[in-house]
């Protein structure tokens, strides 16, 4: 599997507008875009840092995965995303290695990326996302 870089770090926030204060006003990062992914009940905002980004995640519904995450663990670091050259090949390789996957096939994420999550049980407790951007 070819991992190209850390694409982004996902941070769960109760509200992007409020959660953005530290990142934008204190650190001076610029928000590059905001997008709602209805299928995931999430609104995301991307703040580029060099070749990587911070992704702020706000739930659009009380039963969405981000709302549930915040309920369970509180706001904060939620996932790390690795950009891969070929997400289908990467998933096939991980499956072959017996890694538990949340997504066996890639699905559409924010910014037109193809994404897939690995199960935290297979990674030592970290939610890992693979993404491919063409
Ligand atoms: Zn992400």
C-alpha cells in the first residue's frame, strides 16, 4: 500500500462556528470550505496547514456518528486520514491482512474524495480513514 501523506486530522466539534475560533482566530488558519455530507449526517470544514488539513466535524442530527462520538468521548480528536494512491488496492490489501474494516468499499466523502474507515479495534483504538483524491 502506498500512503502518500497525512491528508487531514478530524476534530469533532459541537459547532463549527464556535469550534473554529481557536483554529481561525488564535492560530490564523483559513477555512477553505464547508460542506454537508447528508449520508453521514455531518458538516465538515477544512482548514489547510501546508500539505495537510484540519477537518472540523459537526453533526447535523442527534443520532449522527459525530453526535454519538461527542456524547461518548467528548469533543476533540476523532480520526486521522491517510491519503493513498489507490484506495481499492489498499482496502484489498488490508482485508487480505485480516484488518477489520468499517467500509469494505470506498464511499464518497467531502471534497469529492473517495474514503473508507478502518475499525478502531484493528488499529489500537484510533479511527483511521483512507482517502484518495484524483
Ligand atoms: Zn476525514
